[in-house]
C-alpha cells in the first residue's frame, strides 16, 4: 500500500505479480497474497495524487473548474482515507485467512 501511494498502482501491481507467483511456487498459500496485493495496491493509491490515474484525472478536472487541489491538500485527506481503508482490509484479511 505504501509503494502504491508513491508509484502509480497499475505499474506497481504489474511489477509485483511475478513476486507473488514466486512466493506461491515456494509453498506459501497464494490466495491471501493475491488479495493483499490487490487491496494494498488499490487502496494505497488513494493516499496521493500520483497513486492512481483516477486521482490525476480528478485533480485536473478540479483545476479546470477553478478549484485546484494541491498535493499537500490531497495528501491530507487521501492519506486518512487510505489508512482507514487499509486497516479495514487488513483486518478482513487477518480474520479471513489467519484466524
């Protein structure tokens, strides 16, 4: 999730697919890893403008409408949303696969 906030989530996910496949080949249960990657990449991208393509589009539309959203302002709200979402998703994965 942290890496996805810094790098766009699509290239990050594409890069991490071979890592998850290798971990699965080594005997680690693969289903929770796929869910963790999907949720972490998607939800972590909400923290910053550059974290997801939709954030960039939304920020550009806001500028065109005369309501620019700076990086710091987006981060202030986006980080809280991402953090809460990641905590909820982590709790779900813990209960679903480890409890």
